[in-house]
C-alpha cells in the first residue's frame, strides 16, 4: 500500500527523463523525493514486481549518514517546499494526502532543529485543510502536538500502522 520514493528501485527509460527534464535537485540530500514527485507527474502507468533487483548497501561515510540533523531538516524543508509549490492541477488531493503524511513525520522529528519548518507547517496545514482526508488532518495535528517530544515521530509511525478506515474520509 505504499509507494517507495527512492530512485534506486526504479527502472526508467533515459529518454523519458530527458523528454520531461526530470533531474535531481542539487544541494540537498534526500533528493529522491522531489525527483519521484516530478516523475509521477508524467507517468501514465506503473508496474510493480516482487523480484529483488537491487542490493542496497548503506555506507557509514555516505552523505546521508554524515549529515547532521540541521542539514537533514534543511533538505527535507527544501524538498517538501518544492512539492508543495508544484502540485499538479487536478491531482492536489492525491498529492497532498501522500506527501503531507510524510511531512507530518518529518515535522515531528526535525522541527526542533529549524524554525523554518514550523513556518512550513502552516502552509501544509492550509493545503491539508483544503484537500486532505480526516486521517491526514489528524496526523498533521498530532505532529504539531508531538513536536517537543523526543518520540513524537514514533507516535506518528504507530498511527500509520493502525490506520482506521474512519479517518480516511
């Protein structure tokens, strides 16, 4: 039921990426998120397979592993601002519900490291109030309540694992 936003688990024609000018954003980490967002704008269909086609190795000296929490917060902020300001007309509901769920987790985990992320919360709240499901509205509110808690992000993770159909309206 989830779509992984990582780039390494996708097989895409180079000509498709060139035609739609889909590139990784420079100067941020976790750039897979806006890259996948842009890619999904132009796809007419997707096929999922269960085969293991890639072995991912985490390195202790990678840019992601070495980034401190402030750098992670800055990159998440830039990536999710890009998404929020580039929603696809006619698909705002799907995009807001998908990305606001992830933003709420990021907010709960990283808002203590940057005040700008707190400003972004208000922008996401505006979009969620307009396009979001009850579940997403509740999740975003919980992220705000849990921002001071060391384990707020974990509460959101547990909530995501126990989604109630009543919240998905």
